[in-house]
């Protein structure tokens, strides 16, 4: 006997419902099961996209966003197991610097000094591991004290190496068994750094070294910088001095300078150009740097010419002879004769000589090079691509729009309208946009206007205020806070240095200056991004080109903070993986250092998983601006195993 509901169906469809109708009902039931079975996640998506989040006045108090929690829940539901944390590298790798394997380079046939050069193509892919700090490692002292006193256990150098290191370090003292002090008055071959700096200023016709700025010198490349005493003094004069020196397995100049918190990176004068564009520096300085400048048919001097701005200075202090009036003065003159002959061919003028110090000035007249009867030819236009290319025997930069004598340049990081105009026509193999992409598109197609430049600074001033409030371990705790309580800010000198891994126009650097933070920034421009490094350097900032599919030329534990805006999205389309990048970031970041990444939500989710795998404390912050941009704020722990 049929029930009443079957009788009703018989009226509609007849005594036998059609097979197609039964099939439709079956599919509908399956669809309903699928919809209701997945309703928690669907409704979660709806909640995260429609609810207006509570607005906080301080980013540090923003809770972790629901989208990130959803990512974690989705991972658990899918049954995916959490990636294991990476282990620590061996003790022998405490000061590991990739791409500088002299033994491997020699086996592969590199010679004539090239075995000491950078060869990332030789570095094989080993097992992933985290470079551990030395057993006696301690967190560096804050500036200004940390500029002159470091922990001896943080660097690979012994007391015996110090005592036997010669005149460059004879005035440097070990205060205690675990500390090294650098006397600010000493450390160079004369009566002290200040006297030496003042001597250079007087040779340039200046009243004192405080007038370097007025002479157009804002950035200095210090080759073979010793332990950074000269650079430390220039930093106190508000000049930016970058130390470069060859890789050294022990007693490294670069490692010691960076441990003091001073700007430095590994760089060689062997066979390749340095990773800076033409017309980058107002002064290049070499005091006992050990380079034979007239070697290789003068190509080292041609490289210096490429790096110097028009009207810039090359300062050479030679250790090979006694001061003026000695019996060896004739010998010294003979030694410098080939050097002087070559500098005349590249339009340099020896403007001063005092004791062991010689100063040449690069010409401000671009036509001088073409009038030298091709003794040193001009490079073809567009040849300036200086990412570790082979040294060239030709002159570059003479046709650049940036050929502006240093004496005619602005003394401020706020460039003039005329200076900004020459930076409106950059190009590159690929071009990726940061968070404020509309603003960057305006810059790209219309050039850089003063208004755009000012707007960029305002954006980064606001961003820096928010970043600064995040730099405290309290961000990783969920302790209650009474409404209206202000978050404690970190001290102004909490950071000594910051690496901006995708610097764009150097806006973060400018914001640090505006806020008078005691910090310098290494502005990195990725090689396949829009090449804005010339503009950054023209602002008086430090910067370098770098391929983030390769390790950065520095020692472990050398930066206090790493920052990247839009870099991760770019690298996901590159040949390298994000995990390799995070391991490299961990290598160059000091224990208890900070990482601030800004990118799209999907990439930030992936980055957070990587950060957890390399043992960082990580938290995602919603910018509360309605976009899919997120901040990932991480702190590297102090692993003492």
C-alpha cells in the first residue's frame, strides 16, 4: 500500500517516475551534502571577506587575521603534516659565506687571483640547514657604544692575529678577554682618523672635513677598509661610507666592520665589475688596500673611473715609502709614474700630494675622453650592466643623463626637479610592482616628479611608524591590554642597520632619516626588477644590485633587520625557491633580529610556513586597508645549541 506522498508523486509523474528524474534527485542530494558538508569553510570565507575588522591605532595590537587561521585549519583538515624544522649546520659552518670556495674554484681551473673571486655557479646545492652562532656569541651592543666595542666571540679572529696585524691595528686594544675596543682617534697610519680625514679635506682646499658635503662628497667607497675606523668617522660626519674588501676566512675586515654596525660588504678587484652602476660615488678611498692599480693594463683604474661621479675624487694612501723629504722620495715618484701616466689617459688630474697621500680628480667634462685619441676607448652605449660582469678596457657613463658634476648636485636626499627628471626613463628585463602599484606606475610612465617623490616619502614615513611599533617581542604574546593603553615603543637605537631587499626608490631609508633613527640602510635592487639604484645612490644612500637567487656577499649574522616589499611575489616566478631565500635571510640576520615582509596574502601564507620551518617567531598583520596585502613580522630566536 502506497503512502500519501507517493500518491502525490503518481499524480505528477505517473505510476513510475522517469529514470532521468531519479538521477536528477540523486545528483541534487549529493550537491546538498557537498554544500552543507563544506559550509564551515565557506561561511568562514564569507566572514573574513565581509566583516569590517576592528580598527586599532597601533599595528602591534592587531590580532592575527582570520584568513591566516583559515589557512592553518585548511592544512589540518587536508591531512597535511607540518614541515619539520630545519636542523643546525655543523660547527665548522659558523662563519660560512657561500660562493667563495677557493678550493673548489682552484679545482675548476680558476687562476691568476680568480680563485678568490665570487663564483656562485660553483656552489652546489647542499642539505638545508641553519648557520648556528658561535658558542660565545652575544647580542651586539647598541650604538653608539657598539660602534667602538664588540664581543670578540662574535667574529672569527684571535688575540694573536690582532697583535700581529701590523701598523693598521697597532693602536687597537683588547679591553678584556671577551671584548675588542676600537679607539675612534686611532686605527690608521697617521696620528689618528680625525687628523687623516682633516688632511684629506685640506688637500681638497676645504677648511675641515665637515665641509665634504659642500664639496659634493656624500658617498664614499672605502676599499680595503681595515676595521672600518675611517668609515666610522665619516658616518659621524653624516657621510655614507661603504667598506668593501676581499673574502677572508679569518680576521675579515668586512666581518669586523659589520660587527661594529658599519656599512660593509665583500667585494674584489680581481676580474669583475662591482655590482654598482656607473657614476655612483663622490669619492673612492684606498689606504694600504693592497691593490696594484696599474695592473691588468689599467682596468682597475677604469673600474674606479666608472664608479666615480663626474668631478669625484680618488684618494690613494701608499704605504711603500716614507713621508716627503726621505731618501726614498725619488723611488716613490718613479713608482707612481706609470699610475700618473695612465690617469692622464682617463682624464684624471692629480690635484694634491702630501706625505703618502695622493688625490686625483675625475674630469667633469664628458668630452675629454673622446679627445684623448682613443688611448682608452669609450664603451658602446648601453654597455653599463655591472652585475659581476668582466672588467672592461673602455670608459662608460659619458653619455648618461646622470653626468652631473658632484659640485652641482643637491646636498639633500630630496633631489631637485632637474635631477629627478633624468631618472624617469629606467628599463629592465622585468618589472614588478610593490604594494602602492598605482603610484609606481605613475613614476614609471611619467618620470619622477617632486610631488610624487614627496608622496613616496609620506607613505614610507607612515609605514615606518607602524613598523617601529612592531619591533618588540610583545607582538608574539597575547597578554591582555586595557583599552586606551599605549604600546611601549622600542628605543630609537634598537637597530644599527637594515637591509631593504627590494628598495624601489629608497623610501624606507629616507623615512629613517626623517625620523632621526640611528640606523643605516643597505638598499638592494633585484637585478630583474626596474633598476632604480642610480636614483638611490644619487640621493646619497647606499645600495647594490643583487640577484636573490644567489647568496648575498656578506658574513653570517650581520644585519639587525631585513625588509622586503613585494619581493616574494616577484621571486615566485623566478628560477629559485622561497625556501632557499629564507635560509639565506636566516644566515645574514643576527639572532633576535627582525624581518618585516609586505606582500599578497597567498604569498605571505607560504612565507609564514617557511618562517616556522626555520624556527622564526612569525605573525601576520592585516593592514586594515581593504586590500589583500599583509605584513609578516618575524623574529629570529637566539639558538644556543
